[in-house]
């Protein structure tokens, strides 16, 4: 079936004079009555004009143009009155702004160019930098390669910005991606020997041992006399670990029930009304989307909270859910709700801009320690479920069913999850010593430090004033105040660690923005304009 919203229709300037229409925030608005037309289609615009405003046909030539100006002036006046009420001190500034399409596009281009010039200027001062790369396909089937850069200068100032957006119209093999990344780095005149690392989403074209992007980048850095490390996004790996606990016997009935409720409009309306009538805690169940990081935990938590209401509603529909009367299944549901909640907390802590790799790794280490605590508590003769509130609630609801016997199985599942975390994060474990030395230099034995750092580390340990500063200042400010000559090697290590990305969060965030900006009604947005928009949003 043909969909008009995917045809990339655009507002035509001639409609202003012919039909007294204008474009406001991607809506086709009548200047006479301020009503909107759903689709950018001349038939719809013309029909609205002829059926409601045909009396304006008598205006022709100069008179018609003057009427258009008058109607636009009225619209602007309404906007100015709104501005006067909200922020009167900005009234003159708003009055001087030209909102013509070409003018806005030109201004965005100029601002983007200026940001790029500033970034090029900053890049000259970088001592080290790393890159984060991710690739996705937009609605026009163009592969978009995002390249973010995180650089550090001699004063420990960290700059995290979009380096480039490369549009790929052909294949997206590792060597194709490498050509695009090389072009972006060379255009910014950044020296390859200052690259400290590359982080990707773990796709085969990114991490292939022989011809993956990460391998080709590291080889290029080695040829230029530097050394770079390859990292797999810490958030992507955490999500993959979370999927290790499949619990299909729980997830399948839950998803089947959610889909039954929400897939048909009538059933969905009746369910929401049912929840409203009984004054339930929530108004609806949530769909599960496997792509969204927090979706599984959110959907499970909502289903668990509404389990009794869902059971009653399904009974009225003649579709009883037998699992809701099985104590063991409910215990499994409660355990899965609790453990995914802990995983979601970890995922949320790993998100955000400007996060240093040591901060992200500390969250990961803390979660590993939490898992060991859970294993010990659930393995006891009298299991401690203090950190598993949903499981504890089910156990209290069915005391006669000896659900506590199931906790040893849960402990084994958590042990398996802990093993998966240990197996997956080997790339971060490989630089754990450097991370520890950077984040806690006073806790590292000089004998265990690299040779070039040992003497400076001893000097650091014996300086009581610096020890006091380390406790009082942020890590960046501490290294910023270190004497450049006395602690040259330690400062170099600090700059390298500060320059590393820990995740591709910024890439994921920007792709979300891409789906918003280049949507079904804006598929003709050019790649260069998309690039300019991202520079401004970042």
C-alpha cells in the first residue's frame, strides 16, 4: 500500500501566493484561518482554499501580494505578543530574526563550519586522542558512519566532539570504513601517532581480526610510531551479558500476554478501562523492544506489578494464564524482575557524555562484586533475599510451597552471569593495571608499575601534600596540578587514560537524533545538512 508520509513531500513556495499557506514547524498552515493540512499535497491545500476562502480569488497581482504580506504580518504579530508575555526582554531580538528556509539553512551551515574550525584549532593542541565509531542505516538506505573524537591537551582539558559523519553509498566492509575514518582524521590534520584507542559496537566489520576497522586503525597507528588499543563498547557488552539470562519459560508467556492485550485495539481499550475502574497502580502494560537497552526490565517490572489485574482481566476474556497460579513460575518471574532491575541500574550508570574509562570500569567492577554478594546470600541455608524484593514478596505469599529451595538455582544462574561478565570484558581487563594506576596512584606498589613510572611513583607516594590533594581534588584537577617536569611520565599516562572512550554512547544518542531529524517526511534531507545539524546538536 502506498504511504504518502514516505514520499518526501515538501512545501511549495508558490502556495503562499496562490492559496495563502505557509510552513511552520513542518506543518502546512493556512494564513487566513490558521488551520493545518495533514499532508504536503497541492490537492489538499487547494481544496481547503477553494472550499473556505474562495472569496480571496478576486485579489490578483499586486493586491494579492500585499494581502499575503498583511496576513504574514498578523502571524508575526501574534508570535511577538507571545514573546512579549513570555520573555519581553528578547522582543527586539526575535523581531530581527529572519526565518526563511534558505536563511535558516545557511545559518546552520555557517555555525557548523565555525564549530569545525574551532575543533581543528583545538586538535592542534591535543597530546592524545581516541575515536568512537558506529554505523547505522537511515530511512533513505544510506549507511551513516559516525566518528566521535575525545582529545586531551597538555593542561588535561578534555574535548569530546563529533569528528565527522561519513555517508557510505556502497559497501560497509572494514576497509571501506577505514577509508572514511582516515579521511576524517586527515581532514582535521590530526597526527596518527597520537591515537590512543578506538572503540566500536563490536560488529564484524568493526572488530574483524584481519580486516576489521579497529585492526586497520591500530595497524596504521603502529606504522606512524604510536600505539592504540581496541575496545568493545562497555554498554553493548553489558547488554549482551544481560541476555545471557534467557529464562524463556518466563519471558515467552509474559510477552505473549502483553501482545494479546495490546495487539488489538478493542482488547487494549478494555484493559486500560479495567485498570482505571479498579484504580490500579499503573494505567497499562509496556511493550518489550529487544533493541532498547532498558526495555526488558521495564516491561517485566510493569507486568509483575499488574500480575493480579492481568490475571483477572484474562479470566474475563476466557484466556486464563495458568502460570500466574504457579508459585514456582511466579518465583522465577520475581527473580528475573529483580536481576534485570539490577542490570538496568548498571546500564543507566554507564550512560552519559564525558565519562572517563576508569569511571565506567569502576561501575562494572562494583557490579561484579554485587553479583558475588548475591551468590553468597542466595546459597545460604536460610537464603537472604533482601536485594530481591519481588522474589521475597512471592516467597512470603506462598510460604507453604518451600520456594526457598529454588534459591540455590538462582545462585547458580547468577554465577553463570558473573562468568559471562568476566569472559566478555577481557579488553577492559587487559588495561586494568593502567586504569588502577591512573585512578588510584597511591594504592599501587611501585614494583608493580611499568619501569618508566616507578621512580616518579615513589616520589608521588612520599609527598604528603600531593596525597592530601588527591583526596580533596577531582582526578582531572589533581593531575592538572602535578609538576610537568617532575611527573612527566605519570602525566603522560593520565592524558592517555583521559583520552580513551569507554562506550559508544554518544554514537547511539546521535543516531536517535538522526531518526528524529531524518524522518519519513524529511528523507530528502541531504547528508551535508544532516552533518551540520549534528554538529549543532552535539
